[in-house]
C-alpha cells in the first residue's frame, strides 16, 4: 500500500492570559525550546506529514504565526472556537483536500515520537480511525466534591456482548481518514460539552476506532511538575548538554514594606499566601515583600530591569493586585528571554508573626508561579532581635537570590 498523505491539526488555543500569567503551557520552555516548537517540529520533520494546520486562540495568534513562519509544512493558522471540537472543526476546514489521513494532536504533548506518528497514520489508514492508548495500571474512582469516594469504576465490564478487561488511557495523535472525520464533524452536535476528544466524535458517528499502542512518555503538559519531567525526557533524547555547562546567572532582590494599622483591615500576604496576623503590609499592590524581592532577583539575573519599571505603582491596573500574578508575569518574561529558573532562595526578616508554619504553603505557591519543583524554592525567616524598624515591629524586610541557566 502506498504511503498515505497525512495532515496534522494542532489545537493550541489556550485560555486568555491576564498579565501574561503563562496559563497557556505551550510557551513553557523544555530542553531549550518552547513546548509548541517541540510539538510542531515532530510533525514538520515526519516524512509522511504533508501539511500542518495550527489552531490558535486570539491571545496567542500573533506569536503562533511567528513560530509557524519557520515551519515549512504549516499551511494555515486557523482561529480557535468556543470548544476543542469547534477549534478542530475550524482546523479541519483548512486541511488540503488531497489529504488521506488526518491526525489531531494536542500542542501540549511535546514528547510525541516519529514512531508513534507513523503507527497512528498506518492504523488509521488500515482501520479508518485509530488512537494511541496505554493500559492504566491504577484503579479509578469517582470522588465527590467533599473528597469522599462515590463509586469505583469497574476494571472489567461487558459491553455489547464482549467482555472488556482493564481500563485504557488514551492520548493524541488521534487519526482518521479525512472523509470519516469530516462525516463525524458533520453529524454530531458540537455544542455537546462531553466531547473531549476526536475519538468520541467518531464513536458518536458510529465509526469504529482502533486503539494502537501508545507511549507512556507522551505526556500532556498539564501541571507545573510536568515541565520538569518533559525537560528531563527531552534532554535525554536529544543528548543535550547538562545544565552545568550552560551559562549561569545570579540575581539579587530586596524589598521592605511597613505594616498598616490593624484598623486598616489589610490582610497579610507573604510568599503568595495569606498569613493570619492582626495587620497586613501597606502598599499599592498586596505588598507581598517576599514576592517583590523574588521578582527583583529574577529580573536582576536576566538583566530585565526591576519590578518598579515593569509594574509602576502609579498604574491603577496594579492597585491591590495579588503579587503572585506579578511573579507569574516575571517568570514568563525571564523564560521568553531564554532563561530557565534553577532556584530561588529568600530570607524574611520579621519580628512577628511566626512564619515557619506557613513555609511549605509559601514554597508551593512560589514554585507554581515559577513553574519549577517546590524543592527549588527556599524560604528562611529570622527576627531582628528587637533592633531597628523590623525589631520595633514597623515592617517586614525580605532578601532573595535567584539563579538562572541559559535555555
Ligand atoms: Mg514592594
């Protein structure tokens, strides 16, 4: 059988990003490139892929266009829709009519291999439609919002007279012959909210879907921790130089805020979390001195100015803003400038309250904003032994250092 002509649709429409909080993970850096670049390159380099259509959300469209300009097989950047199904339908409309097989692949799965792409093209061509699946070793339960188990999903069940044993976790790329996918999109109501993948659309249209062997490493970047895992796997795969031989920079940050009076009713924010105390810190934002010091350390290491330049306290947009949003925006800028964050270490100087009971929560909040593991965030606290403005309980001072390594 002749090799079929295949097209890839890559839905990359993320959520709106206020202050560039980086919620669209396709812009995170792993092993020296963005997640989107890794994903696009896998399809661009595959000999059976003739064309690629990327689906972009409004917020990211310009940047996605720029990235796609460097990829020879990208034939169109389609507009994102209200749902994943609507986005893919917009992409499907741009696929060249000469296409035999269409693969739909999550932009946030940068670890897709050439072997897996080949396998899905082959199986979709032979069986009409095919998706990669991995047998799930875990037991699955439905848990209520109160945290208690409601039901256990049975591992085996009789479906249509056939006993199905085990549960299968499915991935992308999901493939189908062009005319079958077009048929599925034409006959299913796309406003249905339960359509979470292309396979389900095909199933609803009565088209059999063959499950081919998936790849356990083909993870979807969903949580901050996934970036570290993808970075390790891709670095190993590309024989990338260890971080130690790349350029390293260190930055330093300092910040101080005075306490507001107790009757001002300001909550105390430090390290991105609210800490019970009879007074909060005074400032234009939430006055989180620890996060401000961390922002300045990161900006200092990357030579990107300081927090006062980026987010002026004369701008009403930043009035009472949660400083964790500023740290997320700083993280995005630092990454866009080509730096990977290695660690942040901070010291808080405060007479009260006691901060150690809140240290883990602060570490977790900062690590989430920086998209690194909590073990790379260190927070220490000390008092001023009654001396000076901190000693008199007038305010809190923070120091932070950050280390970056070139991507
Ligand atoms: Mg400040």
